[in-house]
C-alpha cells in the first residue's frame, strides 16, 4: 500500500465566488482511498475545523421536524381533494387513494432516512445519485442540474394564492387576474428573500404557524359537521359516507393522476436531508424527525379529508374543485368566515412559496459554487444583500414562465403534474440504486445505521415506476384533467427536462473538455471559515497537474494543510475498483 507524503495545494474556485476572501483547504487522499495524515500542526488545523463545523450544527430534532412540516404542508391539502374526487369518482376510492399516497410517502421517507443516515451531508438527491451512479462520469450531476434549474417548484402555490385571494374578494377568477396575483406572489417572495433575508425568514416562520392553525381549524370544523351542525338545509346536508364507493371509475389514468395530486401534497418529506451537514447528530435526528413529521402530517391529512366529506356535499366538492376548503368554511362557519379563512389559506400558500424559493435559490447558488453552471461566480454570489439574489432570480424567472405558459384553467394541474412526474423518475433511480447497493454492500461500503429494508424500497420503486408509465394510458371520456392540453403533456415535458440535463452534461463534461483540451475533475474542499466540505469541479489542462485557476484567485494565499472527512464522505470521491460498481 503506497501513501504519498505530499499534500494538495489546490485552491477551489468557489472560495471567492461569493465575493469574500474565504480561504479553503483541499482534501487529499492516498491511492488506497485513505485520508492522509500529517504533523502536529495538521492535527491542530483538523481540530479547529471540526470545532467550526460542530459550531454550525444548529438543527435539532424539533427544527428538523418543522423543516419537513413547513415544506410539505402547502396548498395541496386545500386544493387537490376536489380533483382527486373527480378522478376517482367516489368518496371511498378517493380516501383509499389518499391512504395509498400516504404509504408511498412513508416508504419514500424510509428510503431517504437510510440514504441520509448513510451519507449525512448536505445535498439530498444529488449527493445520493452521485454516490450510486458513477459512470458515465458526472452524468448524474448534469441531469440533476437540469432538474433543479428548469422546474418552477414555487409556481403552483403562487397560482393557488391568486385563486384564494380572488375568492376572498368575491371576484371570479379570470384569464389574467389569477395569474397576475400569482406573479405578484412569486415576485414578492423573490424580493423579500433577495433583499431582506432576516425579515423573509421571520415572515416564513409566522406563515408556517398559520398553515398549522388552518389545518387544525378544518379538522375541528369536520368534527362539528359530523355532529350535525352545518349551515345547510336538511335536504342539502352531505351524506358522503353512505354508499361511499358509489360512482367509482377506477381507470388507470384517473387513479394515477389522482395519486399525483396526493404525492404533490406530500412533496417535501426529504427536506431535512438537504441540511444534514448543519444538523446535530444527523443520523439520530433524521431517523426521529422525518417519520415523526410525515406521521403527524398523514394523520392530519386524513382528518382533513374526512372533514371535507362531512361538511361539503359531493356535488359541491366537484364544482368547487380547488376551493373545497372555502366551501367547508362557508357550510360550517358562514360566508363571512369563508372569506376571512380564504385569506389565511392564501397566506399559507404564500408561506410555502417563500419556503420553496428560499431552498431552490440556494440549490442554484450551490451549483454555481461547485463550478457546474456557466458564469459560476455570478450564480454563487451573495452580493449585494448577503443573499443568493442570482439563484433566487433564476427560480423566479422559471416560475414566471411556468405560470404564464399553460392555457387558462390548466395552469395549476399542469404545474402539479410537471413537478411530480420528474420526481417519480428521480425516486425510481434512487430506489433502484439503493436496491443495487443492498447486493453490493462491500464495493459501496454501504452499512448505514438505519435500513429502509428491501421490501419497503421495492414497494417505493414499483410505485414510482407505475407513476411513470400509467399516465400514458389514455383517459376515459371526460377524465382528461386538462381543459385544452393533451393528457400526456406533463410526461413529455418531464422527460424533456431530464433530457435537457443530459444535453448539458454532454456539452459541459464531454464536448468542451475535448475542444479546449482540459480534464474536468472533482475535488473535495473544506471551507476555512466554517469547516464545511463540498465537492468542486475544476478544469485541469491535459498533461499537467495544475488546474486552470481563474485570475481572480491569484490574489489569495494557497493553503497547504488538508482536512479529513468522514469515511462515508471521502468514499464519494474515491473511484470504485469493484467490477460491480455502477
């Protein structure tokens, strides 16, 4: 076993990308994949970086739980039950689909708990996919970049914000008024987080509390309705639980599209995985916080659905569609309460928009810091307001296009399915990769403290395969969820987004290096200020050991020490020598 005794002198491009003189040290490994050891000064530096890293670990079990709760509870539970009922045809099948979606979300939570406890660092799906799929080199990175950059995650809740504001104002939603208010919503979120970060976080926390309160009000209103206290004539009161399966359709298209609506309502169960590098005792925290959050949300969601069916007649739910929560408020609490509580539902949607654009802006910034995006310094910058304004702007621009592009009446359903479809593709590859690692544990060094178990992972994989294939089955008459778009449009656009990431990889990692005769390499660096580790892509001229360092790095002093990384982290950068490696 040979162990070189020289340390790396690489300087990462992202050390100054944010506009500050931040030093960073590179992590060097021997040919056997072990981190090199040094002298006493090296050990002192290691201890200093470990202390800085530990000081930044501020997220505990409670904070991690609310990270998930605030991300998951958006507008889905308020806006999708009417659509799910229309697609399923009956109250009984509708509730069954909610239970099925809950089981898929719980299985997904188990998968992400195993991946997160095995690789307890920031990054989420990107980190896991890069760990599993290592050939072709950097393909996963390029495709995930397209997934992050091209999806308007915050656009759906912006549209619902407009719909509930108009309902509160007693104004009929038209071609442009709903979109205009939705654009104002996403623009306000962009400006708040881009120019006044602290106030944005405070507002986000307040609105997160409001959404919990609204959920509890709906649950209590459902109990009131079950007791018979509804402001409707006796002959108009709902009897939805009698003959609950009457009208069941059961078509493949209807069931899978209804499932997409449920899964949309659960998106975010992996939210704590993105911040595991900032979490105290990440393995213990995640294995408690994630199941707790999704378990509580699942119970609340079932109570909310029972409340809707207890308070609102089936025909009215079908007419109301996305305004079913407003119908419940009116039937139980009166017209005045309907308008007032509609404002609070809109505020809940705005809170989710703030949460989503906050995280997506930072994902774009991180892609810039890692040197993946063109003009990386621009995307990585925190100037001028100490916030990722460029990353937030990118997500704002994609959301604006997503809100304006679909025809009137189809915007929300198109956005919902467009977000959910590529997510099913990503989850299929994650679960399939995890199954593969189960049978090649030695080559992947895969012995996490928590296991989802093979049956759960297989169930999650098969569920997502079904979600990928079934939407191509033509709908029965009257079941197309779109008014003027073809039923398969979100599938085609979803695959196009993944393919666009593949084309970016082909350009960034294959064609340009051949044209300009350099090699794209990935280094792990440790930030000298806070001790965080990250992977950074650097260009190295063929035939030399020196990277193509941008001119603006010449003014900074190189750091010779290296810092160790946790065993399962440095394995990410170590080439697998086993013939079974993907």
